[in-house]
C-alpha cells in the first residue's frame, strides 16, 4: 500500500512537471494563429474569432525570412554533421579502446575533458580561427561540429565498445578480415543502439543551435533557421510576433517528430554505453 502511494505521488509530480515544460510550446503554437496585437495584449488567451488570423502568420514568416532556403541549410548541416560525428567518433573510440597505450589513454581523457569546457571560453578564438581557415560555409561548419560533438560521442562509444567481447573481432580476423572490415562488418552493427542515441542527441543540439552558426557561418549567404528567425526583428526593436511564433512552430515540428520517432532508443543507448565506463 505504501509503494502504491509513492507511485501515485511520483506520477502526479512528474505529470505536473511535464505540463509545465510543455506549456511554452503550447503557448507558442496558440499565439501563432493570433493577430499581432493580441499576442502582446493577451498572450495566454485561446484564440477567438476576433483574434484568429488563420495561416497568415505562417505565410508572412515564410516569405520574409526565406524559410525553405534556411530549412535546407539547417537540414544539410544537421544531417552531414551527425553522419560525420558518428562515423569518425565510433572508429576513434574503437581504436583507443582496443589499442591500450599512454597516447590513446591521454586522447580519451582529452575527449572527456572537452565536455566540461564552457563554449564561451573558446567562442572568440573559434570564430577567428574559422575565419582564417575559410570555414564559414555549410561544409566548413560540419568540421567545427565534429570537434565540439566528439567529446560526448567518444565517451558513449568507448563505454559500449568495452562491453563487446574481443573474441568476436578475433574470429573475424582469423577469417581474413582486415581492421576496416572488422569495424564495418562486425563492430559497427553491434554499436547500433549507441549510434542511434548519439544521433538523436547530436541532432537535437545541432538543429536548434544558434550561437555556433552565427559565429562561424557567413550569414550574408547562409542562414540556418534559428538565425533566419532573428531577422523578423525590424527597426527600433519592432518584432513581427505573429510571424516569429509561426516560424518557431515550423522550426520545432521536424525535431519533435524525429525525437518521438526515435525516443525509445535514447535510454537503451545511454545505458548500453554506461555498462563499462
């Protein structure tokens, strides 16, 4: 009976907490269908016939910021960065886990240390270095994301690789497989849970990231969705709140769909990577 009460209290608490976290998304969605004047005056009111503006905010926002072009840049940067991060860090983690030397141990700790370094410490030197290396384009920023995303990915992959029996790789080597064949045909398929969970975490970060693209990209040519939305601000601090709310909804939808589709793999991958740390 006591356990049942605890479960009920816990369920109630987390239900309230979920509502609090979802409330801002609901408010943004609700205001995206209102006239601009009512967004400021009555932001928490459900749209009535007098407030309702239909899809006009969405049409205005898409036209003003060139939404589909920005969507294309965001999609390319996100997909390319995640693929590169998963491929490079999984191979690197496999190598430093199987080859035990002082160098590989130091590299592992450097990757782990990179997770605790605040971005603000390196943002100015990063923007200068990216400019010197001409990385201010959708291809160049993928390299930057690889550097910043490698720490967490390597940490997760190393934990999972340690749980893979070495005998499997030795059997593949006896059968005549070279190291690349062992990795792609034996190790990588086993790493699938961690690959998926890493992809989810990296996708949510890169898709929603504003500061790094703003510092690295040439924003006169390339604008991701978070950057493009900022251009709805007019002179003297004026903001087209209706169009901004609508664009925020369109920016949220893809990542929410992706997360809902893949959420079951997150805990599985994280726990699998933590079996042997």
